[in-house]
């Protein structure tokens, strides 16, 4: 009878970790479900629509201010109104996510609607620095164009579904489970 050949472990395909367990200083194990790419994409799209509506309202306000101050061609207040609009647009585009993530403990309106939350890798609430960093890197994640190709690719490659901004900031988007 021939000798049995040793078993060779077959390589397995990498799987996406769907849960993350974090041990608190009190030795309590807390488990989070990692948010999927589809729910994050829906949240990003809804947040985009909200931001676009705010920007549209700001632009209408700017047009109204231009009419009120008589800033037609060569008007004196024109540059000031334009500068105010540009600053307000910058505040909406870059401050929307950071402000809501800080005020609503890691949630924007769309994340709250879908039951998603941004947390730091240790399971703690997101800080100002982490939120600002992950949202500054959003410009890179959104490439090419506004398609979030880099963000989607990094989320698919990462075991915890992190986009590039999450990797840089040490954050994670989790799905909240209600009791």
C-alpha cells in the first residue's frame, strides 16, 4: 500500500471581514459590523444631493444679493458678493461632513438615515482631526472626476472596507445594529 501523501493546504480566496471586535479598557468586547460598499455609496450620494441643494440655495442667495446691491457689470459690491459665495461654497463642500460627523457622533444626515457611523479604529468616537483628515483625503478618493474610483478600489482591497481617507485617518465606517 503506498504511503499517504501529506495534505497540502489549498490557498483560499481572501474574504472581507464583516465584523470588527474591539476590547475596551474595561475588558469588554464590543463588536461592530463593517458597513458595506453599497450602503456607503448610497450615503455618499444622498449627502451629495443635500450638499448640492445647499449650494444651489447659496447661489440663489448670491444672485439675490447681487441684484440687491446693484452689482451688475462694474458694480462695486460684485467682488465682495462673489468672494462670500466662494467662501460659503468652500464651507459647504469641506465642512459639511466634518461638522455633521462631530455634532452627530460620526454621522451625516445620510449615514444617520442608513444606520452608518464613522468611528476610530479603536471603536472610539471620531475626533476633529480624524474627521478633517478623512474628509480632506476625500478629494483623492473621489478620483477620477467625482466617481470615487480610488475610494471604491481601496475599499474593495482593504479587509475592513476602508477607503483611502479611512486608512489615512485611522477610521472605520460601521453599521449600527439596533437592539
